[in-house]
């Protein structure tokens, strides 16, 4: 089959200028698609571009992921769905500039890049692309925790890193990965305790409640019922009638009953 180059405005193909979010570098590539009715209008001049969401969305991140893994002059073939039509795509990487190593970046560059990665992660989180969102949040956190950034004013630094950890914990919760939730929630809670922030502060209280809820959920998933109950109780002390906490408490109660019943049955079988 013949191959049609896709000519876009926002996505810059067949040229330079695209900054690959994973490489942090200028990348020159060609994106082409097998003959398709979707592109006949482009061929005939009825439309001048076909826009893939630049920097956002599963489609673009599939391309981004390929670019991250490819070497110069390599070609990658994959399938995406555009406007309800499956399209076979061919991606060819022509050239790229090496990314700047983190240790060579200034503090300002690290902060700016971390903010950019967090913003991309948040948009992906809204689109329920939890895996890609976690990847971007992870990059943001790596930048914030690198040498130099740690020397930034502690209040601003800890607030940014805690915010990223909060979002990471949500991604891991959606992906049913309780260990990741525990790791990041524990870090945020430890930071709140270390800085002795008042629980009466609305922002702090809201962040603490979210962390406690997610950690209680994670403890429940790992069958650590006592710790899960302790976090739920603390939430209800801070926010009596919290609906999510009450639902989680009910789930915990049911799971404890099931666990106790299984243990009872096993003990009876053991001493028969």
C-alpha cells in the first residue's frame, strides 16, 4: 500500500522543532500513515492539517514513547485510532539533540522543567491516563529532589514535592498499587509532621485527610487492618461524617469479618 505523509500544523512532522518530553531535546522525525479515507481530504486540499493533541493524550504519548526508545534512522510501526478509524502509522526518527543531563541544569531550569512535567502529568491524570501521568510526575519529583533543588527555600520546595507525591499516590491508587501509595503518602505525612503545620489550616487539613484516606486504603489492600482503622479514625476525628472514610470503614469491617471467618475455619480444620 502507498504511504501518505501526514501534514500537520501543531504536531510538526517532516521537520525540526518538536521537543520530545522524555528526551527534553529537539527531535526531527517523519510520521506517515497507510492509505486511508481519513487523509483523502488532506490530499485533495480540503483540509490542511490533522491535529494530534500535542503533548497530551494517549495517541501522542505512544509516539513520544517510540521516540524515546528509538535510535537515529530507526523506524517504528504501530496502530492508533484517530476519529474512530484505526490507522497504521510509521514513525521514522531522523535526528535528535542529546538532552541536558540533570546535573548540568541550573536550579531554575530544574524547577521550570519540574513544573512543566507536573502540568503534563495533571492533564493526563484528568484524562485517566494514569500510567503516563505517573511517569511525568515521577520525572517532576526526580527534578525536585535532585541536588541544588534541595537547597531551595524549604517551604516552597516541600510544598511542590509534596504536591507531586500526592498526585503520584492517586495514580498508584487508580492503578491498584498500594505499595506506591504507602511510599508517597508516608513521605507527605512525615513532611507535614516535621514542619509542624497546623491541622486547623484548611489546605494542610485537606492534604492530610487525602493522604490518610489513601494510606488507609493501601493498608486495607495489604491486609494491615489495624493501621487502616487508625487512619480512618483520624480522618473522622478531623472531619466527622466524611463520607469516603465511612464507606472505607464499612469495607474494612466487612473484610475483617471475612478474614476472621476464614481464620476460624482454618483453626477448626487444624484441630480436627
